[in-house]
């Protein structure tokens, strides 16, 4: 990860934050290549995330979805695992519609 967009002093990312990252490991003959600089949005985090109603949600792992630069559209055709409803509220309806489960 290179940078968390949205502030010069931002050190940690939460659900819905956009990251600029570099691909470290990639499978051969795929759309994403090694050393590529990409933008991604955080869709799951292991640290408990506080919702506006006061409840907390946390996941078993951290996960991002690669998006097109300057847009809120995912590059991939499929998304695996549950997605929190905050992602759809932040304007990522395409990601939410492709997710198998909304939590």
C-alpha cells in the first residue's frame, strides 16, 4: 500500500476508504499484473467498525476490491465474501450488487 486517499496524515484505513496500492503477487495470464499501481476500496476489516446506530461489526479478514481510477466501478466481474451495507451507502452500488451477501 502506498497511500490512503482523503488526508495527508491518514495512517489507517477503514471500510469505504480508497487506497493506492501495488500488486505484490499475481497469477499468470490474469487481468492484474505484478507491480501494477491500482486503486482499491476497503470492504472488510478485522478491527471492529462502529456503525451509526452504535453497533459494531468485524470480519475475520481484511479485504479490498480493485476499482477503476477516478470511478466507483470495480474492475472484477465477481466479488467473494460478505460486504457491509456501508459500502452501498457510500456510493459503491455496483460492488454491493455483485456481492453474494450484504451484512
